[in-house]
C-alpha cells in the first residue's frame, strides 16, 4: 500500500514495510546483531525456567501450571530487543569484558516483560498473546474458575518478577555495579507502573509522556542504562545514553500503536482491532482528535471501547482513522523521532561498533519487522 503526497507522488508508509530484503544498512546491522544474540538469551531463559519448573513440581499440579504458563509466554515469542540494547550498551562501554553479566541482565529484562504482559493482558481482558492463550485464560481452563485463573495469573507474574530480580542480582558484575543496577531496575519498574496506571484510567493528557513512562522506561532507557552501569560507565555516559533513549522509547510505542490499530494478527500476535475494542487512548486516537468529521467520529465510536464490536465496525473505524490523516501524522512523528535518535546516536561516548548498532536500532523502528 502507498500513500500520496501533496504533489501526487506515491510515498511508502513506514507501517506498510517489512525488514525482509531492506537495503537500510543501519536497520540490517541491528537486526543481524539481534539475531546473533537471541540464541544466548533464549538458552539462558530456558535454563532459568527449567530450574523454576523443577522446584515447583513438589507443590502439585496447580503450582506447576502457574509456572508453565509464565514459562510458555516467555519462550514462545519476543524478539529480545531490550536484551540486545542492554548488551550493545555494555559492550560499547567495555568491549573486552566477559558477556555473561550482560546476558543475565538481558534475561532479567525479558522476564520483566513477561510479568508486565501477564498483567497487561488481564487488565485489558485480552485472550490471545503471541499467538496463544493469555495466561489468565489458560489458567482459568486449568483451574475451572475465572477468578482463580486471574488470581493464578497475577501470582505467575509476581513469581516472574522475582526471577527477574534474581537474574539481575546474580549477574556476576562487581557488587557496587550490581547494586546500582538493581536500584535502576526498581526505579524503571516504578515508572512502568505509573505509566500503566495513567493508561488504564485514561488520564494521560500528554500521550508521549505516558509512553515514555510505560514503554520507553523499560524498553530503551532502562536497558541502555543497565548495560552501561554493569560495564562501569561514568555518569556522563549513562546520561548521554538516556538522552538518546528518549526519542527511541517514544518511537517504539508509536510503532506499537500503529501496529495495534492498522497491523495484522500475524504482526502483533493479537486479534486485529484489540486496541480499539479496549478503548485505549493510543497515539493514533490522539492524532485523530480534531481531524475526524461527523461520519468518521461515528465510525470510531462504534468500535472504541466496545468489546463486542464486530470486525466490520473495527474495519470502518480503522478506515476513518486513516482517512482523517491520523495514521500519517503518527508515522511522520515516528520518522522524526527516529531521525532525532540517529543524530544523537552518532555522538554517543561508546565504541564505534556500539554506536552503529544503536543508530541501527532507531532506524529499524521505521519498519514493521523490527
């Protein structure tokens, strides 16, 4: 699909492209780095969950089921973007240091993501995540009761959070660096909770500020700060990485909002239209304010916040959001943020290979395959 510029020439939409076959060298560099790192992170996650499952067996079927669902969610998807950023920052500060502390810290981030997804799915009432049942739905089937299933899912998230802290605390870095990293991890978690609460109650006047708290904190800023801290970076290096992280974190969520509204089930791992049916005030909806005509507003209202909205209702709302220019506005904002991050990335006080990888991460967010 293409969009038309004001002079009538066709212009590709960032949300319509994939990374397969892209000639973007920066994005490809980051994707190759991600692919090389993923097996090590996956193996470390599998090892940690195997130990947890073995420990849980002594407590019976229900506890084992709780652990099994959290394990399944962790291991059946995820590109390990956060772990890759952490490792890139770590190597950028200490290129010759052993990689194990960074891998363990990356595992902690991926476990944190599992914990947050379990909570998010229950809060939103979602039934599918990463192509399979959400934890609370699966545990409801195991336990035969919706309240017990939800309670078990919440506890599965709590258990996973504990594993995450354990992975970071045992990462093998010098004690003073480990302590600083744990403090960062907890502060990052507090930001996520505040951002999530703003999202849940719909009180976020500034959508990008909410994104910076809810997503940017543990997707970009936190991973970069953790990697640099574990490597022994000075405060000014951490501060430079955090400045770079600010536009990348918001861009990541804008891309997620675009996929959540206009993407396919294959690209998101969730049913099409979930964000609309959940009534989320995404960047797309924020951009639509003041742009929709009466017919467009009516179409959006028939789907927004309505769990029982039909596929036709969702499709009509999606067309209205595109026709009014909201999609294009978010895409242009995402593109500008990626450009800002790339400019900041070129002067980061880390090794040259790490600078290239981090700039590539920002570039990759322009593509749906990132």
